[in-house]
C-alpha cells in the first residue's frame, strides 16, 4: 500500500474512534478492595476496545468507561453482576471517544436512575465531533475493510510487510468490530452526560472518596482521570498506555506533556490505562512523556527549517521510544508506526506550524 494511502487510513480510523468488538475477551482483575478492572485481552489492534473499571461501594457502584459496542458493554455489565447486585449509581466517561462511551446506553437501560459524569468539553464533543465521526465511519468503513482484506489476501500488512500470525489475528478482530459496528449503529441512542465538571469534583460514596480531576488536554480535549486516594488507584484513561501511544489527529501533543507532568505528581500504586494491562508504576508514563517531548522538539525544528510534513516524517526519529513500547513484537511495532508516525507526527507538525 502506498504511504499516502496508509496514512489516510490511519487518520480515518483515528477520526472515527468507533471501533466495535468481536466476542469480548475479558479478564476481571481485582486491584484494590472493591475495585475491579475488566481488561480486554484481545490482541492490540487498530481499533481496540477499552478497559472498564468497577468501583463497588457500600451501597452502589461507580463505573468508569463503558466500552465501544453494545455487545462489549453487555459483557462488562455481565461480569459486574457476577461481583455484586448493587445498582450502578454513576458512570464516569474519561473522554468522548466511542470506545469509552458507546456502552452508556446499556447502563442507562439497566439502571434508569444512573448519572453520567464527564468534563464539560466532553459533553460538547459528544454532541458534535462524535456525531460527525459516526457518519464518517459509516461512509468510510466499506473502503477501509476492502483495503484490509486485500492486504491480508496478499499475506501483507497495511505497510506492505509480511503478515505475521499475530497481525493476521489482530486484523481479523478489526474486521469483526467494524461488522458489529455497522449492525449496532441503527440501535444506538445518544446518551449525554447529566453532570459535568470543569476542574475537579469528588464523589463520597459511603466510606469511599472518588476524585475526578481534569489535568489538561492530551489524548483528547476534556479528558479526566479518576483517583481513589485511600487505595492510591489512578484510572488514567487514554492519557497513558503501556503498549502503544494512542496519539490521534485530535490529540494535543504539547499540552499532553504538561498534563503528564501533573499526572506524575499523583501518588499512585496502581495505574489503570484506557487500554492494555494494569500498570504498577509510572515507568511507561515517564517514557510517554519523554517521547512526546522528543516528538515536539523534532517537529519544532523541522518547521523552523521550513520542511514539509513529509520531510519531517523522514527526519523524526523515535526509534528508541518505539523499542521501549514495542520491543521486538512486529504487531506492536506496526501499531507504533500507525499511531505515532502517522497522525502523531502530523498533529505535532501542525501545532509547531501554528506556534511559528
């Protein structure tokens, strides 16, 4: 596949942010007293499903993020009901992307009195950008599906390299999610937040305090983290990732650096990312912060020299960071190129051009 076509596919996927799941592969992990994470154990992919967190309190439950399809949300809710029969009183959406909000519908149907909490910019985005992205997904899905199928038929990745078994399984998951999305779309109803914040708020649920904090822009606008101070559990959404840095066309590279600086000041023994395995320290947060700094500095320099975006792409060297995130895994290496060298470099370049 030609380079320009690959990056067009990358930007399309990232603007859509509406991946939907094949049969969910969930692993329920207890990370503190009454706190569980429904971790998706499917292979990392272009269109990953999100982790969901259950905070079981004295009399009710708070859920953080609700997955990307109706089916995957039902699967998460089914696992929650195995843990407790207490009602879900609040759902917190860390940000507006569909893989963290589509399942709101399932929780509203199951618990009619549930309140939905987000940042005020997330609520606005759910009424605007999210609507447009769903329309784009419906229009663009057939072409992207054909591109993936054609690559697989030739035993190739979207980069034109040999397709490994892991990459093949990952692509098959992407195709299944798109098919489920197309089937789900007519059934979807928009569930907007009923409570919004601008800076910080706290929920006091029996003996537990749940803090919701806005630290600044990063992976998206209006992204919040959830913090349990007694248990030192930090639910960070897509601000952090242990495997692939999720930089998109609607991310904020320069702001993200400052946001991570604030995040690193939060005393946490457990960090729950939006996707991938639970983290026991801030090591990957530190790597992500350093990578974003390097990305910003290199694109700033490219813009200062008057280079085009394509010239900048060739010069931006993040190889050490790719190694830190992906190691020798061909699938993770491909995803790093997909997210970072694609829309990530483009967004950093655009920000540098606007600052010039």
